[in-house]
């Protein structure tokens, strides 16, 4: 099947990043003489954002003011406050006196916004190939087992994140990544007697807390290399690393300065936990010691040295690194809460990959407006949302700068559509 229409923009993926872009384009089109025709393809059957980690009671680590629009357009009717007003909960939320909604509520906000843009997104649609043809791109999409070709002048990749597990680790029936927790916990036919959670970050602490609260007779073992959970630095000055201005500063910096900035501020986001949750877990472990019935066991300064997977669980060997002492844990459930990484765009780009500039680490080179640098004669721009930490800093895969980034990409699309030049085409496409 061949779709003859040539879209101005074709977005691959419809998570928060491309949702924010769709909103920015919709707001432009309301009063524009030159509306932008955009379509987005999402392989999930409906909108969903990390559904497997929607643990009841967990809260966002980013202010609701850093929603899909407010940092770009505070008057937008797609804001979190507009959502609350539409749902009849604005006064209730104000009385709650918090900047941080629950993750479940924030997901409902995202789904609310996505539903309003249902006309520009095609769900259950997986992009399998992209290649240039004359003055546009042809994008092959699999929908319901059928392939269709769609055409576009510009492509925006927002491929999201995927599970990261230690080298050699294999997931299975009773060995999960935390991204699948809420999807799979219902599969358990009986309550586990022992759970092992690997990881030192927020997700690991949340999984540990959830399993300990849910399975009240189970022993829950947290295994991580640090001596203790480290608190996230969310102090006001440190939080400036998430500001839009920080993206400009980071992009203008030398590789050496970029590395220093990332190192200085890793404790704002990576392998850190909200202090309130740390204190709750510690208090719980202490009270269990007082009662002489310890279910929450912290294997700190430790690492997994062997995992023997079995149909009903896994036999896990844990090494306490200061002494080398090892212990064997027979677990009914092993959960790797070991982080996520941006999905690699290389396979999807196919033949386009040889037209793109890559650095020595195998990362795409990206302009300040998120256009991929290209070396060949391509028909239009390829934009990248996510996977730009090496060029744009720590907010690359976070929600903090999503609204502003969406506006920058929209403005770039409009600028280069209105004022194309031969020099631009030669130097950037």
C-alpha cells in the first residue's frame, strides 16, 4: 500500500517527547497561515509511559510545572493545571500542597493530552525502515501485520528508553527488569518467599519498597555496590543543571568541560534515591531488627557473581566486596533495577546511517536544534529526541526540558521550511 500524501513531519514514537512536539505543532497550527502537517507512529496499542513502573503511591521526581508545555508556553491549555481543571481536581491538588504528583496521576495527565491529539497519531504501528527517495523520505510502517509506505519531508526520532541489565544477565519467567514489574507481578501464582532486587537508584528502592509492602511474608534482599543508598541532590542551585539555559551552556562547552559537568551533577539523577524513601526503608529495617524478624535485608557493598536461573526462580550468589565473603540466596523472584538506556537508532536508520555523522563512541552528532548532522544529500532533516546526552547534557532523556526542546524543534522546522538556502542544504543535508 502506498500513501501518496507527503507529510511535513513524521514522528517515530509517541512518548512524552513527541507528544510535547505534537502539542507545539498543534498550537502553531491554530492561527498559522502555514500549518504544519504532522503524523506520529507508535508501536504500542495505546498511549503508555513506563506502565510497568506505575507503582501506587510513587511520586514524580520533577515538578508538575515541567510538564509538556509550561516552560515553553505557560498559557497553554495542555498544561498539568489545565488537566486538573478539566478533571475537577484543581482545588484539591492546590490543597495537597505539593509540586510532585503521583506517577499514576502524571501518567493520566499524559494520556489526557495524547487523547486530545488522537487525530495525528497512529497506534499499533511499528516503523521498520526509513530511506530517502527524491525530495522526501519513505517510511515503511507495519500496522496489524500489513506494511504501508508513508512519505515525509522531515523525520523526528523519539525512540525512548530500553532496559539495561548487567552483561551476561538473562531475563526470564522469574527474572525481570523493573520496567516490567507491574506487568508481570500478576503472573505470580503464589506469593514469593524471597525476592532479590539489584540496583542502587530510585527505581531499585521503589521496587524494594513495593515488594516488601506487597508480599508481607517474603524476605526482600536489596543488593548494590554502594555502602548505602545515596540521596538525590535536588537542592536549588544543583537543579539549575536542568534549566533550559544549561543546555546552551553544555552544548557550547568543550568535551572536557562536558565530562566535568556530567561528573559533578550525576548525583542529581543517576543511582540516587529520594531521601524520604531512604529514611523510610531504613526505619523499616531497623524496626524489624528490634522485633527480631528481619524481612528487609540490605546487601550493601555487594555484587552478584553468579545467577543460576531456574523455572521457579534463581539461585543468586552475592559477594560482599570488602571481604570477598559469598552467600547464596535461593530467590523466587530476581528483579534487575539497573537502569535504562536510549534505544539505538542505528538499525532503524538503515542506509541513512551512512549519511549521518557519528563520534568515536558511536553516538550521533547533533546540532543545537537537535538536527542530526549529515554528510550526504538528504531530502530533509532528521531530528533526535533523546540519546543526546553527549551533546545537550543531562536532560536529554528526562522530562525537565521536554517542553522547551519541543518548541526548539518546531521553530527549527518552520525556519528551514520558510528560508531554505543552497548553502544550508550543502552544509547540513
